[in-house]
């Protein structure tokens, strides 16, 4: 995977996940998902900052001309870009599915996954993503180094 392709993956993934999660968590209670207001928005507060951070770094980066060179071992870049994305997506889908199923109408009351357990699962999933993708983002969307200012002499 090339550096630009990795950048594209991270931008596209962050945009898609941000949009899907906002729509899902805002609409879920109204659509019958067993999550109540304002707990749905609490979960959105947990997951949004990570992806908004990636998008902020990418937004800042696109104004750099020319883009800085990033020395990277392309052989492993694809694994480290796609792997955490796949793990995060699978874990979130599993957590939301388990929550919905264990709290469905007709389920034994008190045996369902709690909102706190769902929030913890979402946080752990974000941790897997953030530890690897956060480092990648800091290199792929590298900010220009600030010009060193000369001290004023008088």
C-alpha cells in the first residue's frame, strides 16, 4: 500500500464511520433499538472524538503543498491501516448486536448487556484503533514543523 492510498483509506473510513455512528446513535432509540435518550448520545460522545481527530489531521494536511515525504515500509503499511479498521468494525458490530439481542423485547429482564458494558466495549474497540491508527495518522498527516523564530535583538 502506498502512503497516499493509506491516507485515502483513513480519510474515507473516518468519514464513513463518523457519519454512520452519528446517524445510528441519534436515530437508534426512535427506531426501536434498545437504547434510550440520552445514553445514546453518551455513546456518541465516546466514539466521535477519535474519528474527528483523524479528520482534523487530514483536513490540516491537505493544505500542505507539496505534501511531505513519509519514509515507510509499504509492505506492512496496508496491514496496519486495514487491520485495526477491521477489528474496530467487527467489535462494534458484535457489541451492538449483542446489546440489541440481549435487550430485545421478550428477553429475560436483568440478563441483557448493560449500557455501561456496551460503553466499555466501545472504548476498548476504540483503544485498539487509536493506539495503531493514531500513530499512523501522526506520520501520514504530518504537520509542518513550525518555523523557528529568531530572537529579537535590540
